[in-house]
C-alpha cells in the first residue's frame, strides 16, 4: 500500500492467475493450456518472419486477421473485434456496455475475472446462483438488468448450456447486451456465433489460448452486430490503438488456416478428457460432465485441498478454488495421455483412494 494510491486503487482486488512455475519438472494441469504445440504452420510463419518489419507499427485494425476470422465464421469483417487475449476483449466489453444504471447479471460460479472488471469499472453486479447440478437457471435472468454475461461452457465447472437455451435468453432480453464467453467452446457445446446476425444484442467472445494452443501469443476476439463491434473499437482506440502485435496477427492467421491440425488436436484433447473422466469416476470421484479441456471433480470423502497438496508433492499441479459451493472440487486441465496416466497413477497411490 502506498500513500500515492488513489482510493479506487486501494479498493481493487486483482485477479490471481494460476501458477506459472519456473521449473520444468512439473506436470502442469492448472491453467487449461493445450498440451499440444500450435500448428506447424505457425512455427513456419515465425521462422520466416522478417524481424526488420518490427521497426514499424502493426496494422492497428488487424484487417487481414479480421478478414480471415470473418471468412471462417461466415460473418463480415466489421462484425469482428480482436484484442490482446480474450481477457482484454472482456475488459473493453465491460467498459463499453456494462456501465449501466441497472446491475449486470452473471452466474455466481463463473470466470472470476468478471468480478474484477466490475470492481475496476465500478459496475454493480448481481450474482445469480447456479442450480444444484451447476446448470444456469435461465428464468432468473429476466430481471431488469444492465447486461448479462456467462461463460459457455462455464468455468470452472465445464458445464455446457445448450444453444436453444441461449436463444431463449436472447429473446427474453432484447434490451440488454448478452455476452457469451466461449473460451472453451471448441471442446464442447454449440457456438452462439451463428446467432449474431439475428440478435443485435449478442456478443460472442473466443480465444486462441485454448483450442489453438496460442496462450503465449495473447489473442482473443469478439463476434457481434456491427454496432456492438464499433462500440468496442471506440473503447480500444481510447486505450491502445495497437492491440495486437505483428507476430500475433501473423500466427493467428496461420492457426485459423490450418483447420485439419486444429480438428485433430482438439479431438485428441476431447478423447483424453473422456478417458480421464471415466478413470476418475471409477476411483470414487464425482465428475461434472465437461465440454472443455478440463474436468471439475470432487472426491466422495477426501477434501479437494488435501488432494491438491498431495498431487503437488508428486510434482503435479492442478487448481483448487477456496470459494463456497465449489471448494471441494479440483479443476484438472487435460494434458497428454502420458500426463493424465501419471495423474491417475498418482491419485491411485493415495492411501484413501480405492478403486
Ligand atoms: N474466459 C474464460 C472463461 C477463461 O477461462 C479464460 C482463461 N483463463 C479467459 C476467458 C481468458 O483467456 P485469454 O485471455 O487467454 O484469451
């Protein structure tokens, strides 16, 4: 705490990301990264990139990337916004649309960065409890509101909300912006990006960090009606007119173009997730059906915090959230088959785990 901090800064509770260890002998299943490298086309593009170009500023509009994404998702380039990771796209979204007289509605268990942005921008928010099975109770989102945001599939539960339900929600809430954060959509569920031409209040946010294996490049994007995208561009241009560096733009384009590699690696992660789920279930874990690249699991009687510590002593990192309702769950990212086998073997060696 410094005497130079403003009152607003004193009140901030910043987001704490999962550990990025400095040593390499760990099995890292704590931050939902992809266990496979990005497409070989990304590596080629990096190798042949002419560093002389770095003298210049990047394209502030990322036009080629927007065109590539627009073609891929069958929308117009003016319906695409790109930013430095979806975290930044979310920050601009909160700034552009959620500073309203009515509160923002969101599930009580969701991506914890949403609360951080509310705090940062002074946005009042109302948390709507999830159902007991971690489903989103849609009828509770009909209150007068200054916007709605949820992740689909949800994080950290991994639970999918069907597209029909999202459409019903959009029909009930035509006067407020509805943001669907689809960071994990490629691993399960149906994207709402197909609905953006029908619903002027829908904004869909996705990332290159998970299914495209480019977390280190920090690339996220939003798809929506042109006027929503223009709102985001206004905020961006009042903040940093160059949101994506040159190399990020080049590599993102290559990653989108290599659809075969994307489909192959995504399917591998899904298969490994399903295997991990059945292994955990046979060991007395309750596993939430997952549409993501992680599983959310609780053991019948061993506390999650204890299991996380046990795994840590065996050099396996997983995530645990000490928040009510979910504090007995572990969030385990899906790694390679070998990594997941090591996780299962380690859990089997715990004295209280029976198979
Ligand atoms: N949304 C959700 C639901 C997430 O879990 C994450 C990753 N932590 C993000 C957005 C942000 O991803 P990125 O900034 O890497 O695009």
